[in-house]
């Protein structure tokens, strides 16, 4: 049977690209930015004996220099990696519902969250919302993650505390991709595979939301890969929308050249909101692409009744989403 245009359009993934600003929105200061990490994680102590050329307090600048002065700074660099790994391993979600729980619940299995963060908060949220639904998006970690484990022999990966489902041995840590000027996204098999899957999702995306990720100009490799992926089927994005969630007061002039390139492919269709609750994810949870189709293709002026509010709890959100979840069981993705 021939598929209708609507059906084809609505099968396209919504891709959410998540950066440090998102973990920050969820956790406040207990999740440090690259600028705060050096002091907050106690890295000052490690680099005490080294005279750095950089005056910057940014982790990326400091780490890059240690990496450049390879032999001379090797010991400090290895200690720094261990301290960072342990620090990020110990960041846990509060027991109450968070924006990350809502983010997972706002998408379905055809969608994808692409994270640049080392913390495992998204994995924690993914696991605990299973009580509400198993129809959840893919999650990919393009800089590695402390919550992910890998079996190199079987090429399987999963939560670090699990055993390999094929050979039964404990998972190994996935290396974090530390900030250096020249990032090599092919050096590690886990990271390379995550990028390959991410590229496929981004190329087919009907909507891209960028949540607290500024695509720093220093990460030229990432920027180029993202742009190449989105332009693979450039002509299909003319009616798509790129959405940016940034902190209140964020200067639109600060939007990176990478995202401006995305806007050019969507014919200038983009929106900028100052909180997750004002994004399409909260305004049309689990039906973001369907809603976009009705608005852009059918000229619909309405809005979904089911929307997330800031007062949501695990109980209230389970009740709120129930009509959508019941329909999904029958393959029905109508907007309610
Ligand atoms: Zn194995």
C-alpha cells in the first residue's frame, strides 16, 4: 500500500541535541560547566606543580595544553582524567521529576537524543521513566559517557553496571572524549559508532532541537560532521523547523555559525525559546512532528491539549500522558 505524505512525514525523527546547558538547567550548579570544572572538581590541586602557558580557567584550554605537552604533563593529565570520570560518575538526579525525565517522555522510539555530556543523567532518567512507558527515544553519547559500558569482544554496549549479554563479562568503561583542539571522533570504536548512528538520525530529522549546546567554535570537527549530516538530504528540510532552547537572556547573536547553517536549510524556519517548558517538546509531547505537520502543511492553528507544565510530578505526568500511551499501543499517533 502506498504511504500517504502525512504518514511519511510523521515517521521522521525529532532529534534533540543536548549540551552542558541542559544538565545545568536540570541540576543547577552541581553540574559544572567547562569554565567552572577546574575549580569545582578540584583540578587546581592536580595542576599545581605545572606552570601553564594558558591563563584561561577553562577545562578545555587547560586540558588541551596538558595534552600538547604530552610527556612532560602525562601524570597530571591521567590523574585529571580519573578525577573527572569519578566526579561525573557521582552526579545523580534528585528523586523528584526533572526536565530530563520529561525530555525522555516527550519523544518516542523513532526519535533520538544526541548528548555531548559526560554525566549519566539522561541514562538515569531513561531507566526510571520505564515505569511510565517503554516507548522511548534512542540516546547517543558523542563524547563518551560515565554511564555507558562496552564489551570490545562482542561489540555490545549498555549501562556500565550491566554484564555483556553475549559473553557475560563486566562491561569496560567507555573512554570520555576529553577536550583537545583536534578531536578525533574515529579513535574509539564506541564514539565512532555513536557518531555514525547520530549522523543517520540528523540527516533524516524532521525537527532538530538544540538544548543548551552552543556548538563551540573550538570543536570544528563536530560542527562539520553535524552540518554534513543535516545537508545529506538538504532539499527535504525546507519545511522543517530548528528550535533552540537557551537560558533566559541568551543573546541571539551568540547562536553559532553551525546552527545558522541549519536555519539556512530549513528556509529560515527556526524558533528560540528560553526554557524547556516553552519548547515544542513540552507543548506537544510525543507528537512534536505530527504537530509540525498539521501546522506547516495543513495550516492548523490549534494546539494540543496534552502539554507539560512546570508543576508536573511523576504521578501527574503518568496520568496526563495516559491517553497518548493507550493510543500508541494501537499504532495511533493522533494529537490530543
Ligand atoms: Zn561480550
